[in-house]
C-alpha cells in the first residue's frame, strides 16, 4: 500500500464512519481514530509521510471555516464570558499545571519544554467537540459553549506553544516580549481576517455563478491562515475572523441556489477532512510506539500522570467557573449559553477531547536548538502528548454517549419548537406584509389576492403547524392533505420528465451540455 492508497482508505473510512457511528451511537471522529490505530499496526500500511509543519495549514482552515458556518458572531458575543474562561483562562491554567507536573516527574525536562508540552495538550479539539455534541443531541447552550471554546482555544494554545518553543531553541525568554508577541499576534490576525473578509465579500458580489462563488469560499480560509502566519499573526484567529465576517455580511437571502449548493459542498468537505484528520491521529501511533521502545513502563506512567492532570484540572476549573458565570448571568438581562446543572457541567467536562492541533504541534517540535544540540526530551514530550490525545479522544469519546444517556442530558425540544414557531410566524407576517405592499401599487383580481394570502399563511404553517390557530390550523390540515396528494402526483410527473430528458444524453447527436442545462432546470423546479 502506498501513500495514495492510504489516503483513499481514510477518505472511504470518513464516508462510512458517519452511518456506522449513527448505528453504533458513537462519534465518527472516534471511529476514524480507531481505524487509524488499526492501520498503524498493520505491517503493509506505510508510515504517514506528511511534513509536520503542513498538518495545521492543510487541515485546520477548512475545518474551522465549516464549523463557523454553523454559528454566528452574535452568538459568540453573547457568550464571551464563558468562552473567555474556557478558551483563554483554562488553557493558561492547564498549561501551567501540566508544566509543573511534567518538570517534576520527567528527569531533566526544562521548564520551557514543559510549558510547550502543556500548551500543546491544553486545548480540546473543536472538531471533536462539535461532532460529538451535534450527534448526541445535547442542549443548544452546551453545544454553543463547546463550539466557542473549541474554536478559540487553539489561538491561545498555539501562541503559548510558539513562545515556549522559541525559549527552548534560543535559550532565552522575556515575559514582556512574550506578552507583546501574544497581543501582536491577535491584532495582526484580526486585521488580516477583517480585510480579507471585506475583500472577499466585495468579490462575491461580482460572481453570479454558484460554482465560482463556492470555489472562492474554499480558497479564503487557506488564504487567511497562510497570510496571517506570514505576518507572524495567529492563522487560526484570522480564519475565524474571516469566516465570522462572511457569515454576518456575505449572506443574501435570495441566493437560494448558492446557499443550498454551498451547504452541501461544505458538508462534504467537513466530513472528508474530519475523517482524514482523525485517521491521521491514529496512524501517528507508530511514532509513539517507536519512541517508547524499551521504556514502556516509565513513559506510560508519565503519560498517565499528565492525562490525570489535564482531566482533573478541567473539572476543577469548570465547577467554580460555571458557578461564577451563573451568578453573573443572573444579574444580566440577556440570554447567555451556560450549563445550568451539575449534569451539564459533567458532560462538558468529559467532552474535553484533544485532537488535530495537539498532534500537529507535537510533531512540529524541532529536532535541534540554535546551538546544534538536540531538543531536550523531545521523544518524551511526543509520547506524553500522544498518550493524552489517545486517552481523551478514545476513552472519553467512547464513553461520552453513555454518560450523556446516564445523566439524562438532552436538548430542550420544547424551547426549540417554540423558537421554530416564532420564526414561522415572523416568516408568514413578512410574506403578508410584502403582499399588502404589492396590492397597494398593483391591481390584483380578488381570487388571486385570496390565493396569495392563503399561500402566505401556508408559508408559516408548513414550517410549524402550530403557527396557526383554531380554524386556520384545521383548514391548513385539510389543505396539507390535498397538497401532499398534488405533490405526489407532480413528483411522479417531474420524475417522468427527468427520466425522458436524461435518456436523451445517450442518443446520437445529443449535446450533453444542453441536456444537463434542461435537467438542471427540472431539478431546481422539483425543489420548489
């Protein structure tokens, strides 16, 4: 098996892990990690030949961009306090705790190298958290907090990691310089993200073709990451800023085809890249095995101690942080997504799985320092890092569904339905309001006006049957039965039309482009 065949195996596994995970009730990223572990121990499977410094730029930008598409800037702004406590403060606390324990138990480990270890194992993975939370049907407030933490904690961790690595390689460290680097990295990333987001939004306005529009969105996250890193800024923060800007300002309600095609495209990208990323985590197991050769007992003990620190520090931080946030939340007059019970806090604690960023940072540790000597205890750091990743991702990932079910933590479906009903009512009112504006300037026959008013009501009722009241709802149910019958018949008619047009593709002299154009028209018509 060569590298290309290995990549194909991971891509195929990414596709199959989704339905398999649904059937088994397990997160797809965890299944892909297990697949990677199995492949790693097979003799005929080659070692992964990817430069470590390319892992983050190749995998993180599309994953971050796809995750941000599911949220909004206002949601982050409303939850800035819990996100700060988890994505910034907790990363610092975890880094310090891990550094203290690692420097105490690993003989001769310099404090700067211990800080680098702490920084690379501190951030929970945004992709794993989002995939697991979405699949388990957790409350929206919990999902929002996990998404916010996962998306922003890499920013803090990567900056701390680079500062610590620079201190080890150069042999010198300045707290003031480190603080300045942290601030400058954030400022540069924000500037790059805003400028690139603004420019992309303007360019999108010039592209009417859905293919070009979606192709541009694929390039943008990579451009934001690379440009920010070249300017010594945070590539992760630049991607997040660009994606949030575009999600807020580059959305046209009438771009139906672009929106539907874009959603499908990014769902495919998210599924495939996520599968490859977590498959690579399992495949990198051979590095850890080679490193621990002859020292299994000692190094497993170190890894176990750091796993305990990472897990316990998260719990010890979440309990008071959740209490404090709830106290401050009670004094506010706006909604903030925070865990409301000890059960939700436990789920949030156990969902802190490490992943792609931790692997990439561990593999990217330099081999030598500036004076030509070997990077101190590099093998030990890499092994401990992989121990933390495997323990949190596999152990916590496999047991999290059981914990969620055992604790009875579920989404508030009543609240979700109420919000859906509210949106349905607003949509129907907007449609009726626009109809009244049209009637004021155009003369419409009475029967046409009445039919359009019924359709305006149906807009809301089709979204949420509870959007109507009394007789309207009963009338709607009668219309729904009639409409379903008509749609079934129309669907069979459109199917016959599509089959006839598609059969023309194989006829002599038929132009495939014209056939595809007509078929596309029928497909769009079928979606209405």
